[in-house]
């Protein structure tokens, strides 16, 4: 056998070995991906299995007005309403602060100031929720009680704590979305005679709206799914009701599970109702994640934005 044939044979063997390795790695990656899917499936299946007796109550469970497990009353409507009230209020505060901050960082801030503000904002993500909850309980709750009245542990306290936790998502994603708008759109708008504020309002924000919307929806999902920080500052009345004031204590879905799981009897309707609350919470967060995915894929044409600038002059 010549040296050339020997080299060709060696290359062929090495090629087969590489293909075999790639095939093994591909199968391992597929198993890893499949295992994550199966894990979510089994969690959902277990939750549904345990919650079926409570979900079988139908409208009495979803739209019932009284949650009193001691009297076999399992209406979660006031809890669901309170959850959305706390979540939307926190998101409104985060949006009112976060979006202008993102615009400032993307368009007005000097580089040295941005390099200070951006890490400080992102550092909020690393603060444990229980630390923020403890801060709210020891500082925010007494301040609200002394300044505005009420119990202190109320919707307003939950809004502020959750807004602090939501701000990093809103600011970071919104700023990245604004910076992702092609520079040519901004230059074209300025060349047409638009001011910088007109350019921001009619070109940058419309083109970045999918990312901004995604940041808000993602923040809403995080606010609704938060547990410990909310648990410590919103009051959690024994029998929840639909609030009529931001200074009233409320109970949300997550805190209900945490508070009552320790003393419920396994196999009772109380236990099934708590699992059903988990299913409702899972569905709500899944819907927000789906809407976020759709929003991220959304686009807004630059031509329409430029026409908006011309029309606004």
C-alpha cells in the first residue's frame, strides 16, 4: 500500500470517527432538550391531576367571591382581581420611570454617566426578593402608615416594591430596543428638519415599540409571579376581598399558596384548591410569556415613522 493510499484511509477513518462523535453529541443534546420539555410536562400534569377536584367546581371556583377554607368556600375571584391590581399598578410605576430612563440612557446620557447608571440599575436584579421585602416591611410600610394612614401593609407598598423589582427589565430591554433602531432612521428624520424630541417620539419609539412592549409584558409576568417580597408588604387578610383603596391590605395568588400550604390537609378540597390556584397562576404567566414572544417578533416600518415626523411638522 502506497503512502498516499494510507493517508486517504486514515482520513476516511478520522472522518467516520468525527461523524460518529457528532451523532453522539447531537443525540445527547436532543435528550437534554427533550428532558426539559418532559420536566415541564410532568409538572403541569401533576398540577392538573391535583387541581381537578377544585377546577370541577367551575364558576364557583373562578368567580366565587369568598375564600374561606374552614367553611369549604373556595372562591378566588377577589384574589385574582387583587393580583392584577397589584401587578398592573407596579407595572405602571415601572413604566413611568423606566421608559424615560431608557430614553435618557440611549439618547441623552454621556457615556461616563451611562456607565454608572446602567450597572446600578442591573444590580437591582441581583438583590434577593426577600431583602427587598424586608426593606419594604421595615421602612416603606411604617412610612405609609405614618404619612397616609391605614395599616401600612397595603397595595401601595406592593406597587412600590414590585416596581423596584421590575425596573431593571423595563430599563434594560427598552434601552436596547431604542439603540437597535438603525441609525439611518434617526439621521433621515433629522435631515427632514425634525427636532431631537420629535425624532424620539415619532421615529425611535414607534420602531422600538415591540421591544418596549415586550419589556412591559415581561415585567408584568414577573410582578404577578413574585412571592416573598409581596407576601411581606401587602397585608394578606384572612378572608380576601376586592379592594376599594390603595391603602387596603390584599391577598394575591402567590401569597395564598405560601400562607396556607403549611396547614392544609393532604387530599382535602383545600389542598386541591391551592393546586388549582397554582394552575391559574401558571396559565396567566404563560399567556404573558406568549404575548411577549409575539411582541418581540413585531415590527413597525420606518417609512410610517418618517411619515409621522413629516405629518407632525
